[in-house]
C-alpha cells in the first residue's frame, strides 16, 4: 500500500497544460507507485459577488435589481463550480486511461498557495503548468502563481512543459549550493530516476573546486546506483543550460531553487522567467 505521505499533488486548471500535467503525473505515478491528488482552485475573484451599481435607482426597483443580481451571482458561482468539477473529471479520465488507479480530486475555494500549504505535508511533489489559463502566450507570459508556489512550497515543484514526452535523459544544474545538493540527494533517494540517464552540469570556470563539487555529486548518485556523467559549461547559466537541453536532447531539468552563485539568479532574480520560458522540457525545482 502506498503511503499517503507520498502523493503526487497536481494543480489543474483550464489551460492547455492540464493534459500535459496529467500525463507527467501518470509517468511519475507509474515509476513510484504514488497516488495522485488532483486539485482545482476557484480563485476569490471568480467567486466574488457582482459589484452593486444600483445605488441611484429608486428603492422598489433597486430591491428588485439586487435580488436579480444575487440570483445571477448564485448561478454564476454554480456554473464556475460545475466547470471546476468538469476540469477535475477530465483530468481523472486522462490518469485512468494511463493506468493510474489511486486518484483523489479536490475542488477548493481561495488562494492556490494556501491550497498547496494545506496539502504539501503529505505530498512528494507539487505539479503545476508553466502558464495558467489566463496567461498571454504571445508574450510568453509565465503563470503568476508559479514563483509564489516555488517560494512557498517546501516540497519539489514540477513545472510541466506544454507537451508530454517520455523522460529518459535528465540534466541536473549544479552550483554547489545547499539546494543544489538537496536536488542531487533527492534524485539519489527517489525511485523516479532509477534507470534514467543523469548528467550533472555546472556553469562557470573550470576550477578544482568546480570539479570537486561535481565529483561529490556524482559519488552521491553512484552510491544509490545511478551512474552520472558530469560536465562544466561556459557562459551564462540560462543560455548555456538551455542550449545544452536543446542540443543534447534532455527530457527533464532538475535544479535547486536557491543557490549561492550565478545559478541563484535563475530562480530568485530576473532570469527566472527566461530560463523556465525558454526551456521546452519540464523543470523540477527543489528548495
């Protein structure tokens, strides 16, 4: 029986990322045996009451209008709730078709970060799409909740790409910082990465310290039965890593969410969005 503390939490909305999220969740579940919990959050704006514009209307007519507005609000809230249920039902169907048997669904009102805080204690990973359904694809806009969830969550955050493809080759961005070591340790401990090709890369000068850090990371993975190749890249992290992902055909990028070198800026600074936006594969962020 899978421990409940190992569940895969998937945040689904009406965006084009929903199907990809479910396919990736099914892949993780298939390799780990973990159950999946699907969550759709109805934001406060979606369920808030219609603004009252009836102040200047005569009392009798105003009362009638307020009653009509209240009825419309109730109908709207009901439709939004039905839509949320339909999104969850569609997501469940994708997972069931992929062979996942342990699936729970939850429709929640309020803030998505609060929803994550409620469930993450029992989660092994939080999954979210790069963009929400309101994102502007023309601008390459990232989901407004993405960084908020990464900052708030203490569990790995899996940021799904727009389309699913089987994952065989994994790149780990390593800068020697605490969260980078946690990322390597996470890979070493998780059954998810067994049998996959794992490469550990750092960006910066080819120094003895850099080589030692990579060797330590490779040794930790080797002790868990994962043979990892290491490499040192020159240039800016966001461009060097993105280029390597594309040219070498990596299927997944894993990195610490916080660091002590230039890779730190990928998450905390202005290049966060550039890295996740430009990378066409899923990204796993670990604090």
